[in-house]
C-alpha cells in the first residue's frame, strides 16, 4: 500500500466514497470496468510452508461482495448437506457433529484425507463452466471470469499453471471452490460414499479398514477427473476405537459432540409417565414420587415444562409454584394424545395478534406465508432423506431428494392456498415413500398413517409430533401470537393451526431424526410395540422411554440460527422462528424465512 499503511486505501476511498461508488456502478453498467491485479501476500502455516494470498484492491473487493450477494443464494441451496465450510451458519462444529452422527448410526471407521493445494489447482475454465450451469446471467459470469483471470502483482506464474487457481484472499473464492468440489461430493455419493467435507479437508465414514481404503481410492479417481489430487501424506483410515482426528478434535467411540451438549440448563423438560406417580415441590426442588419411591429431584430453575402422561397427580402447591415461575404443564393421555395445557397468565401487545388476524383474512399474504412454511419443510425433508440414505447404490433416495428440490422450486408458481397444500401433500408422500425404502420390512411402514397409527414408525411419529405441537403452541404465545389462527392450516374449533404451521419446517429436523436414530441404532425394536383394533399401534414403556430420551436430546442439539447468527438449540430456534413470524406480520415488507437444515 502507499505509505506502507494497510488502512490508507480505505481512508482514501472513504474521503470520496459517494462519487467513487457511483463511478464504479456506472462502469459496471456500461461494461467498461476492469479489475486490477491482486497483491501477493505470503502467510506462514503453523504446519510449515506458506499460504499464498492474492489480496484485491478495494474497488475489486466491493465488486466481489456485490457478486457474492447475488451468487450465494443461488449456489448454496444446491450444495449437499455435508459440505460445511464457507457457508453461513455452518462451521467446524457442525462438520464434527455430522461425523459423530454417522458414528452413532453404525460407522466404525473413517477414511481421512485432504486435497493437495486445492485453491491453487482448481481450473478456472471448469469453474466457469459449472457456474454457467447454475447461473443464466452472462454479465455475472463475465465479471467472475475477469476476476479469476487477474494477474498477481509481485508473483511469477508457471506457464503450466495458467488458467488454474482461485485467489485466496478473494471473498468469491470459497463459494466458487464449494461449487466446483460439489461435483466431487456428488460423484462420491453416487458410488455410495458420503463425504463430510470442510473445504479441502474431508472424512468418509465407513464400516471397516478395507472399505476405508476403497473409499480413498475412489476419492483419488474422482479428484483426478477434476484435475485435482489427494495429499497422500495426510491420507489414512482410522477407527473410532483408536480415535479419529478431524478439524482439531479427536472423536472416539464415546465422544459426545459439542452440538449435542445441553445448550442451557433452564431448557429441561420433565416427562412423567409412571402411572399413579405424583409431582410435588419441596423448597426449590421439583420432586416426582411413586408411593415411597423417589423418581426424580430437580431444581425448579432448571425446568421449563412438565409433560404428564395419563394418571399423574399434581399437588396444588406445585401448580402454584409452576405458575409463579412460568413453568408450563402439559397433560396428555397415556398414549400421548388429546392433551391440554396449564400455563401461567401471559401479557402481550395485542398489536401482533391484530396483525395476525388481518393477514389471515388476506388471501395473498396467507398464500405467501403458507408457501414459506412449506418451502422450508420440503427443503428440510430433502436434506433429511439424503442424511438417512447413508449408503444407497440404486440412487432411489437421491432421485427422490431431487424431486423434492424441484417441488420446492415450483412453489413460487402456486396461485392459491390450495395449490400450496397440493405441493405440501405430494412432497410429504414422496418423502415418506423415500424413507419407507430405507427401512427394513420388519417395521411394516408403508407411509404416514395417523388416526390411529398402524405401525411402530407411525406410532413414534405421532407421539413426537404431539410433543412438538405443544412446544410450538408455547412458542407462539410467547411471541404474542394466537396459536389457533394459522395460514397453511385452516383454523377450526380446537385446532392449534398456527402451531401446526410453525411445526412444519421442524418436523424433519427434530421428531423424524429422533425416530430414525432410534431405529438405526436398534435402541427401539418392533417387538416393543403392541397393536389393538381401536387404538392402533402403541409403544411399550421401554420404547417410550427410549424415544423420549432421543427426542429431548434432539431438541437440545445446538444449531446456527440464520436470523440471529446465534448458536441455539432446536427448542430455542422454534421460539425464535415464532418471533420472526410476528415481526413479519407487523412489517409486510419483512418476509418470513424458514429455518433450513444444511
């Protein structure tokens, strides 16, 4: 930089920012803008060697940021859910959590590798070809091409490397590298290998050492097709028993991922299903007893909700204390249906509910909000299906996921609420049939059946959706909304329509995950269920306890919430989405954005 100060260029630009930005915009509009060479900077790596950066001038960085704002919403939704680097709301912890999740579903070994000099070797012409497949604006592609082709000031280019490499230091390079490496991710998935990738560093979960070596050979072949190669010095196969090193953490057979630790102690939900038991308080402690047997003692400060199944007694003192502390009490039948709620008095601004009622009477806003809920649900079902299909060689699951993606894209053409409901129904059937193909026939699952549930899978789904519905009701009320007046679900007597709306995007990420995890780990078995002609399929006590533990664990799992940028549990995210909906209702120009699973 001039005078040696790194801030000099910024200070000079700020002094005349309005004119310079206007001049830059005019040049871009007229097609006369040309980028400047990047400045070569070398940063020592902790492991030895140097990382070579190409730092753009300030004007180029402004153009790059504008392009990123246009390209990221187009490219990011196309990436597979196991690509975690350089994506908003995702980070190393999410990649480690994904590896932990597949460990818990049966993987015992991991093939570890990274890509040699990835940014420096990616062919620019192939990046542009891939970009043309997803972006139809030739002006954008031309601008990206010029930025890729910038020369490096102060550096020498090997003739063999011309046309290769993405400038590390450009904000566009991470997005473009993800777009290019997505071809690798998909090629590996088609061969049956799930690649959990963070930039150029990746892990492939497998079930044996020999399978891991086979996966590395497949990865080497697929990367050669992309004119890239493995860093052979860092390729190895490790077992969880010995420990797998990934992104700075070592995962063993018993490691608990950070994302599954309790996000806050006050989020605890107490489930009481022992018939004839009693919930009482003593001092600041909640106590559950069955005769002379003490079942639970817990400080009231840690309790946010008490869910009682069937014949469970509640002392008057406990009910008063729960009301004082804002603890919600949910009363369900022994089978987990027909519930009611005891909630403390709440006060809220009626402005939000008045806005909600006006929006519910407006067909256009109702359709727009309903489409937002369904769009989030379809996208999350797509990701759920891909995650559930850890090893599929026939491609059925991937094909079903692609059909769900196409359905989500066509939602914008839905002319009215009935059309939105049609896409929601057809997509849910596609999703359920995709999951049916992944299940062992012993589960006798043929699709969603609710009243009554006809098989163990539907019994767990119905049970979990009831719990989630009560949480959505509480979230809606806390946001000042009326849980009975919805947009996707039509309101009628006794139906919490808005709570059902809020649930839609969360179903695949929470309840469905808890069900599939119980099944895939064999923690729940079909012989733990009974079927009666009138009540349908019911969980036995052992299955119920296991499922409740899996559901609670999932609701406390940490994720990145896009709207706030915070790491929160799914339970807190549900409340944040209800508040986001309230904000959207108050300001029609503020669209509601569903929480998406990446």
